[in-house]
C-alpha cells in the first residue's frame, strides 16, 4: 500500500480546518485535526505526522510557542512545520522562521498554493532523513549524527550552515548560483533574499575554520566546494 503523508492541522477555526482537511484528503494526504496545543500534543504523542500545519493564533499556547517547543524536542524536531496565519508583515515572517517554521503561508491562501508548499517542505526534508556520510578531502560530514569533522577534529556548525554544507559536499566542484542554493537548501521561500546565502556562506566558512577555504566564491556565478582550494592570497585576489 502506498504511504499516505499524514498532516497534523493545528487550527482553532473549524470552518478553516474542515476546508483544509477536505482538500488534503482529495489530494492524497491524511489530515488529522487538533484545535489547540494540548490536543496537538496528544496527537504527536500518539503518531508522528509527516508535516504540521500550524496556526499562529491559537487558544492557550501560541503557534510560535508550540513551534519552539516541538523544535527543541528530539522526537519532533525533524517534522516540517508550515505556519498558517493572517499576519503578513516581514517581522512576523521572520519570527515564524526563527521559531523553527520551515515555511509560512498567509491567510487567505489558495488550495493550490497550500498543497504546493506542503509538497515542497516534504521534498526539502527528505534528504535530511538519510544517514549518509560524505567525505571531501579531510572534511567529513555525518548526516545521521549531524556532525562535521575536519582532520579528525569536531566542528560546531549551525543547522542552516549544516544543510548548506551537506548540499555543497554532495555536489562538489560544481558552481551553484545563489538562487539555486536558495531553492535546494531553503526551498521556495519567496521572501528570502539572495543575500541571505552570502550571510550563511560567511558563517559556514567561519565555522569550518581552516577548512573554510574549501568553500570558494566564483565571481559573478556563485559558490562551489572544492577538495583542492586555491591559496587564500590567490583566491581573494582580483
């Protein structure tokens, strides 16, 4: 039997929840409705869903508080969270992402947009489930344990930088544009600017220390990870 993705819909307005559930069911998903944080937690304790649709404004704990809580739990931290909210301002979007949401959709939204975003977060999460170890030169990334080592020494790499490094190491020596990296690492968040990539590349290089030279800037084109970096003086010249 084909696996049907399970979607936990945390929404306190029954009319919206029912509309979402009907559309999910008709498009090959298995919706489960929870009207507040307590009932959502009970559903999570029983069976882990494949994705969570989480309303921002809920009775009791807010969607932001729940997102932070579930992100901090080892059992639920890998479940994609899509925030549903009437708040459309940029600071609210940032707050939702900072709380651990994978994506953000503002009410009112079309069914097609919602379905596309759900499929996108499921696609983006899929590579993280593998237990692959990738080695480039003396740099080793273990996806199963979320660890990075350089010459046998552990490195402290943030979650977004880890995803970026994982992607670059799986596609070494290739040049990736900022827009390609946004699509592959962040997904189709239309409100995230390409300069975001530069910020995280800078953080990644800092985290990698001496191995940071392996992440090269290709002027006018993007970034690549190479096992044979140019000396710093040559790489930064021009």
